[in-house]
């Protein structure tokens, strides 16, 4: 059975606390923190974007399983913040990895579930015999308007999964999707920051789709929440994934290891995938994982995954683990954050 052959993540080392953002905008920091359950978020440096984050994540995956890049038959990158409106990120990553000219590649967009859509497509191509290996990446340097509630959570990071049919460390037993036209979040062409639909964000969007995808996967697999060792959900903040996990019947010990948003913020297309990466850092053979992404607009992808004996043969420390990246932190204040995120332009003549 096909599945994840290797994995790699990248999280920028810079961090900012909600208290620092609240200080600038005169907001109640404790109220903000309690409302979103986020204590810090990652910030990309000025020379980091979706392309560089994707390259780092993919290279980390290949460190754990050093296959010949010429054997990679597809690269799909999901993001809300591709560096070019017209020019694929996937070709940049393919070149950096040394992939072959005969390659399927594309950039995907479906809000925060674009990366998991790439996982589904790569798996389908492997199952069909079209390719031996493919890479699916979820990566973002997400946006939040100055002073908007999104500014407290919108962060940066990404994860790459090498998917194939041999030496699989985590079999993808089942995958399914649900989709509807629910306008909870959007960003029009040319606009620098997204808009959110307030009351549509919770129940009509996130909770409806995430619950439905999880229920469909468990129906397909014939499983119940207690059959899983781990569960990971899309995490726009710290409260939504914990609430949906409890609604579905999962316990804290099942979802706590994949819950990263409280310490790194919402990495959008990288959120669920990076949570899954953290789980794979410590999972053992036989562990079962339920993974559900969510993308505004709106839809969810669900996965039923079983960890195999092959994970015991992998040197998971050949690349930085999620914990390694959580430990390597450099704090910034709002002025540096605003400079890094180009919310202010240094040296521009405005006279």
C-alpha cells in the first residue's frame, strides 16, 4: 500500500508574542490569548518565502530518506502565499532539489488544505503506477492586516511528504474529502490581506467540514475515535482543533502531540501537515493516526494512516525534528516583525 515514505518540515526561528502585538494596538493581551489560545507565532525573515520554506522542508524529507531526486515524478505545492501570482513555486523547488525534466508539477490553492490536496493527488498517481515517488508540500507565509485579529495567529512554516509505494513508514489506508461553497475567508486578486466572514468561520465552515470529513473517514475505515493513537486537525488557532477533537470523542492525549498552533501560530497550508510531522517524529510501528485538514471556502481532506515497521529503520534525527525547531527561537518586537513582513518599507521616499 502507498503512503508516506519520508517527511520533513521547516519553521522559521523568529517568533513574536501576542502581548507584543496587543501592546502596539492597545488591545487586552490576556483577552486575546485566552480567545485564540496562542502564546507565540513564527515570523519569516526577509529572505524567506514559500519557495525557500518548501525547499528546506523537501530537503529535510530527503535527508531522512536519501532517494535520487531524479526518481521524483511529481511535485505539488499548496499555499495561500506563493511568491508569484504567475509563475509556479513547484518549478523552483524542483530545480533546487535536482529533479528530472520529466516531471509533473503544479501549484495548488484551496486555502489551508491545498497541501493535503497535493497529498491525495500524489498518492493517486503512485497507486496508478504513473510515478514511483512524488512530493506534496503545504507551505505558507500567511497574511494578517495590521491590527486585525488574524495578525495574532498568521505565521510561517511548511511540511513536505515524500509519497511512494516502497519502504513506506506510514500507510495511507483511506482518504476522503468534503466540499461546499461557504464564504468564510477570502482574498481577492491584488489585495495584500485576506478578509474573514466572521460568523461563517466557526460552525458553518470549520466545524461542519472537519467533523464531516472525520466521520466519513472513520466510516470508510470502520473505526472509532478510541481506535486511534493520534489525531491531528487543521489548527487556525489553539481552540478550534481541541474543540472539534472533543466533539468527535478524542482525548487530549490523542491530539496534544500534533497541536502546534499555540506555539508557532497558524501556518495555513502547513498547519495540519506540520502537526502530522510532529506525530511522525515520535510515532511507533502499529500506531494509527486520523488526520483532517480544512481549507476556507470551504472543504476538508481526511486521512486514515497506519505507521509501519519501516519507521523504526529510519533515522528521524537525520533532519531537524519539530521539537528541534521549537527549541531554536529568536524573539522579535513589533518593529522588526513589521519590517520582516514588509508592513513598513525602510528607506522609501514618501515625500
